[in-house]
C-alpha cells in the first residue's frame, strides 16, 4: 500500500500536520499518533454519507492549516507537543465490506505495532470492529483492552440484512471474538428505542456496562464517567476510545445517519474526551458517524474536529505532566500562568 491520500476530495492532512506514507516506516517512526481516514459507510442501516466524514473532520476549522493548535484549557499544543501525522485514507469500497474491514485492520495493527496510537476518522461505526481488533493485536493487549464507547445506540445487534458486518453490530463482534471482555465494554449515552429486549439480554449476559441517558441525568455525568473509567481500566492494559458523534444531541450534531434526540451536549462530550485522554493509557481512538450530507453550517464536522483536538490535547498534556510531575488543574483561571 502506498499513500492513498484522501479517498474523497483533495489529499489534505488533519489541520496541516505532516503527511506520511505507511509503506515507508521512516516517515512515522517517531509518531505518537497516526491519523487514518476510514471513508466507509457501506454498513449503515439508515442514511449513508459518513464516507465524507474524514475529509470534513480534517478541514473543519476557521484557523490556519499550520499543524499547530495551542489549547487554551490545557496549555499544550496537541499537534506539536506530541508528534501527530496523517496517513491519508485507507481505500474502503463501501460495496465490499469484508475486504474494506480487513484492509483497515491490517493498517491499524501495523500502526499499533510501532507503539503509535492510531486515531481513525470514520466512516460509519462498522469500522470500530477492525479498529479495536487491530489495536488488540498490534499492542498484544488481546482481551485486555478496555473500551469506552460513546453512542446513542448500543451497536450490539445480531445479523442485520443477512450480514454480519454493519454499524449495528461491531461491539458484539469484538466481544464474541474475545478481543474485548464483555465486562470491560463500557457504553455511555444510550437512549431511544433500540436495541430490542433480546439484544439487551445478550448484553446483560456479557456483563456489559451501559449508561443510558436517564441514569446519567439522575446521577450526574461526572460521577458516571468516573465510575466508567475505573471499571474500564480494571485488569486491562490500555483503553480504546470510540466516539459515535450521535451521542451528542442532534441539535448540536445534526450531520449523522441515525440521529436520536435527547443526547449529551457538545460541552459534555469534549470534556469527557479530554479527561479520558489525559487520565487513561489510550491505545486507540476512533470518531465515527459524521455524515456531512445531513450537516448544517458544518456544526457536526466542527464538533468532530474538536473531539479529535481535545483527545490530542489530553494526550499531549498527559505526556508533559509525566515529564514534569505536574498535574493539570482544570479550575485554574486562564491568565494565571501568564502573570509573573
Ligand atoms: Mn454507533
């Protein structure tokens, strides 16, 4: 495989970070994070369009494409203080789901094996199956990767439309293969009217932990998140963070295939992603289901872009604090560190 570039649209990188060629390991030997596009929406059950997600998330920003984004909140540059590079899109023909997923898994495993964190821009949620499988293999953390999964939907369905591959079942595939323990699969933000009782029974048998919005509202988001982080890390070596943008309320994330009213706010998701990246040993990330054909004023593309940036800022701050022995204090007034 040579660098494919961007499968849909010009070959741009995420906010101007360096491009790499996966065939030439010297171009990413020192990378902390390798961004990969997975423009696949052949697994959608309703509205397709997430194939345009990687392009939209790479370019949705009003600032320069200069490979630098100093974070006001974390006082760190998520694109510069760690080495972030962009491999372009994996070629994923939506009409051949099996080959597309196998090719993506190969790429993710290869990246994980170098010690870098793959950060995958989806694409529909089907891709989390090859993403987590590739990470579990490449890190040798098979069965010891905790998953924290933000979503309106459980994505634990059985065969749909006669196929085992689709955005309704990746989480079931990951538990059935043994890549992830059912009791270390944590879901946050579920709501609405799917899945049906027999799927919920299967999830309960796996000892999954799923936070429905009613529990989150009643107990408070921070308390649930603290509990989720602790559980995901127990007897696990690393964490895969999977963010389906439809976890956010459709009012703040309209550009997605299966919108479900009553979700998290953008603020809650950004804070959670930042906190998880800062506090936990992340081995892989994906951000999925941004579907630009249904977006308005780039609202959802901008949110996806910021989810990626908050994750990178959290990773950068974690690395900095490990070196200096400091601890990030979210309550510190913005200008304090600029006064003498
Ligand atoms: Mn999903």
